[in-house]
């Protein structure tokens, strides 16, 4: 299924996870959200980079509503009026939506499962984080968390082997050299929009042993407890976005506005 020219993958979660645990070739895995899809809509070079990835996995719940909208044969106005119906099907017809469009694979769950697997099998993992200059309280908080990330990972997953890099562009070739001197299989990028896609796209061909590269966003923040994940009820109902809005409205309101009304309207216009 395509949204704005981005080719999203149709996958079975269990089979895909098994493939990641037993990789026979290099794979680039990404879970694009509405913000990223909108960026790709207006940036053709970025769209080309995204479609160069091996797997683009639907994570955000409302993508399944947009799939239905794009396949609707009704005029745009009728399609717009049917949005509540498509939204309701996210809760009442989840199994049939999965069968038709592929299973939802949450990026943070996928990250945790692979880290747990690496810990069980004594595997090597590389994490590339964003270089953060001092600035506002969020920038400074990011810097403080970066100082303790590696220690916390080693403490929580003592049998896995971690290499943690804060990516400064002028050190990129050095980092590639260091990675190639290890037996790392997995590469996780926690950089921000466009940075992580471009970084992995550029360095992956130069990495000799890395088999799986994944952009993971805030996943490690939740794994290490820097950010609290939504209660299980919200997770099961696909309402994690609502939980984030409730606990941090000032930071999330613009993102939710863009991810729901703005994105929804752009999808309907693109029919």
C-alpha cells in the first residue's frame, strides 16, 4: 500500500521478527509516522531515500484508517463523512484490517524484542544517537541522558554487547571504521527526522558486518525509563498517542494536530 508514494510493507509480525533474528542479508527497517510521510510528500529526494529502505512498517494506528480512505470508491465528501466509521473499524475489525494491510508492528516493541534477543544470544549491538548541542531544557536533558545511556543498557542487559556513538558528522568515517572492527549485527539509530534516514542510507553500504539497521525514535528512552510508556489499556486500545497528549499537551498538541486532522485531509485530497 502506498501513501504519498511511500511504499509501506505488508508483514506478519512473528515471521518478520524471526527474519530479523536470523538475518541472511542486510536489511534497513523503518517505521514512518505521519510527520515523516508528510515530509516525503513535499520532498522528492527524501521520498526516494525512504523507498530505498527494505521495510517501511506501519506503526501509527490511524494509518489503517488512511488505508481505508485511499481504497474508498466514494467521492471525497462522502469519504470525509465516513471518517468516524473508518476510525471505529480500528477497534472493531482489527483482525480483518491486519489480514488486508499487514500487522501493525510497534517500533518500540520491536526494538525491545531485539535487544532482549541480543541479550539472550550474547550479540553485539551498535546505537547511533543524535549529537545534541546545549540549548533549552529539553536539549540539556537529552545531553544528561546520553551520559548514562550506555551504563544503564549494560546494567539492564548484561549479556548483550553495546557500542554507543553520538554522531558528529566530522567523525562519521571514524565511527564506520570502529563499527567494522566489531562483530555488531544490529544498528539502531535514534536521530531525528531526516537525519536518521540519510545517515543510515549513507553508511549502511560501508558497514561490513551489520545485518539489520532500524530507526527507533524514542524507543530507548522508554526501555531505560527516561520516558514512561502509556498504561497497558491505552497500548491495547491503540491510544498511546492520546496518553502522550494527556501527560505532555504543550509538546504533543502540534504533532497530534499534524498527525490527525492535517494528515487526514492531505490523504483525502490525494485520492
